[in-house]
C-alpha cells in the first residue's frame, strides 16, 4: 500500500516537472522571439539657442537604465526642416554601454536663415540585447533656435535736382534723381518706372531704370533726360516714380513697392494756330430697325429676321461684308450667315431678311444676335478699312410641357386614412419653378392639405401625395389645385376635380391568439455530453486496471526501482 502511494506521488512529481519544463521552455522561446527590452534614456547636454543662419554643437547622451549591456549601439539622427547636420554622417557607432553607463555623440547643427524657434532632432538608437535580439529606442529632442527678427519695409526717399527755370516747350532738360534708403533693411533688386504727365516727354529710351542695391542709409543718383512737349497746357507738370524692390524680413525675402510723384514747373505754350487739313469723319453702318415676327421666338421654332442697315456717314461705303452670329440660341435656317454688298451711299439704307431657327435648348428671355460689319471708304486719295459690331436681342419662349397625371379614383373607408398620389413630369427644356399643390374640399381631414414642392428641373419627374381621412360615407368631392411658374416665368394654374366613393368602416374581427408549440432543444448538445461522459468512464477504467496490477505485483517494502511494463 505504501509502494502504491509512493508511485502515485512520484508520478505526480514527474508530471509537474514536465509541465513546468514545457512552460519554462515556452517562456524562453517567447522571450527569444520578442527580445527583452532594455530601458534607454535619451537626453542632450545644455545648449544655448542656435541663431538663425548660424550653427552650434549638440551632444546627445544615451543612458542604459537596464540590467544588461547594450551591444553594438548605433545612433541615427534626423534634424527637422529648419536644421542641417553639418560635416557629419547621419549615423554614429558607439561603444558598448554597460548597465548604468552612458554613451554620447557630438555633432554640429546649422540653422537655416528662415528657421523658426521650435526645432528638433529625431534620435533612434539600435543595439543588440544579450539574447541576440535587435532592440530600438527612439525619441525627439527639442533644439532651441533664435530666429531672425522681422523688420519693417524700408522707405526709399526719392528727390530731384533743381531747375534753372520752368520747362519750356521743346526744351531738353536733365534731372538727377536721388534714391536714399532710410529703412533698417537693405533694398535689393531695385527698379524705377517713370511716367511723366502730358506736358513732359521722356527721352533716352526705356522708361524703367535699374538701380543698385541700397544698404540702410545709402543712396544712389540716376540722371534722367526730359523734354517739354509741343503743347504745354498747364504749369503744374509731374513725374511719377514707381519703385519695386525686395528686402529680407526674418530671413525671408519679401517683395515691396512704393510710389512717388515729383512736381515739375513748366511754361504754358500753345500749338500753332495755322489751319491744318483734317480727315473726314469715318462713316458708320448701323442697324436702323429690325423685326422678328409678331411674337417671341419659340424654342425649336423658326422665324424671319428682317434688318434695315443705314450709312450714317458723309462718305460712300464699299465692299461691305455683313456676318450674322446667333450665338448659343439661334442659327441661320438653310443659308449662309455672311452677306456681301457692293456699296452703300452716304445716308442710304438697305434691307435684308434671313430665315432663323431657335435652338431647342435655348434659354427663355432676351437672347443676343451679333451683326458685324467690315467695309472700306475713300477719303480723297486714301482708302481706309473699318470693322464694327452690333448686337440685337430677340425674346425666346420655351413651350410649357409640364404634365400632371391624376390617379384613378381610389376606394376609401370612413374613419380610415387613405392617400391620393398624382404623378408629374417636366418634358420641357426649361425649369419649372415654385410648384405648389393644394387639396380642396369638405368631409375629410388631411395633415398636409397644402404642399410646396419647389423647382422641377427639365426631364425630372415626381409624385404629389395627399393623406386624407373621410369622416362620412357616400360620394366625396375633391379638387386638387396645382400652381407653378413656367420657363417664361408666367404663373400657371391647373385644377383636377375627383369624386371618391367612401364605404362604411369594416367591422373588426375578434383576436384569437394561437399558442405555438414549444420547440425542443437541439440534440447536438446531448450527443456531445454523452461522448464526454463515455470518454471519462473509459479513462477511469484504464487507470483502475493499472492500479490493480501495480498492487498485486508490488512487494511490502519500499522499492525505488522503476517497474518494467509487461
């Protein structure tokens, strides 16, 4: 009996050892697969703000706060947009870092001239853990930057040299223009555009001057040649100066402009009063009148366009070419849109009729037709050409093709809610606006007897539904009124009378609840339970059989040997 108990205890110890060994092995495998993490603190040494456009040295420190060494550590740095790594690679190899130890790297950073104050460096440390797994620690270290201060746009003072006397007609004058930078920033890429008034002419080529760059407090002098005009009508003349330049503010190039006006005294003079030959006035051909029928042009329809042309000048017009352009709404029906006339005398008229057609998709309202003229005329021995264009407007009307289909008379019951549904479709090319529907009559109740349905696009369709509850039997007379604005913005109204037969309310049938038979549970669960119980019973029988054999074969003393299986 003691031997049996000993064997049972020994078997339990062996099973526990096997389970513990398997669990420990699984843990070691998981640890080998994932890798043990060693905590690493990444920090930087004290650093004064780096001035924008300047540089400074940054020291990064890596402290091993774990219990195992960091082998083959490699640090990779990534500066932010406003910083540049100067004179070094982006990756640094460090010596092995023991537990509690610290490794460091030092490199130089340069801040861009336009760098903002908030900059940083991304740091990643890769190393090998004692179990051979690759580990990574990363952080982003802030780097202070002192940005360049913003400056106010510099003011350029513009002045001129003095004049011995007012500028006279036809007299050349040289002016010295002085440009002085009175601001706190340098002005670069400077140019000056000069524009004199009517009494002064600019000599010497281009009206734009290229100026040298001006540092704060510096100036430049540029000579300009002017001349009095043939006729000077006013003593107060001037020279306008438009300056364009660039300056740097907070490290960013900024465009700037400035306008100035320099007053110039002048002597009034008039041109010679000797008579000069003047050219004859240019003859003009205009549309004296036109007609397009007795009603607006219907979309998709045809109409005659009759035009009367008139020469309003004192000279004869020759080789006249007339072009009619209907734009997006009209086209010439069965002919050309270009007409030619040999001549049209001074004050004479001519008539022309064209067959036109309106495009089916033309919009309602007044639509344009352009008529252009090209012709020649003789002024003495000189022949000249003239081009002109006129515009006519012709009203267009879209046909109203909005249709509403009433429903068949439904059967309603007293006290029960029913519905009437009207369908509609816009078959026209124009939009229907402000569609409204109203249910009119007595002997019923409706929650929405008046409805606003909005606009209906061309080709769109929909339904108009009314819910109503009759309160008495017999014939119920209803009228549905439809109101809308057609494509020509004309108010339209349509009425649909209906007579509906209302029947008495149906009697309610008594409610007899029927009990549904209870459903039996699924047999699958019982089958699974039987299989489990049979398996457990078989295992119990096998264990009892082996225990019985061990009790018969075992001696009455302690035996630490392992029984061989028969």
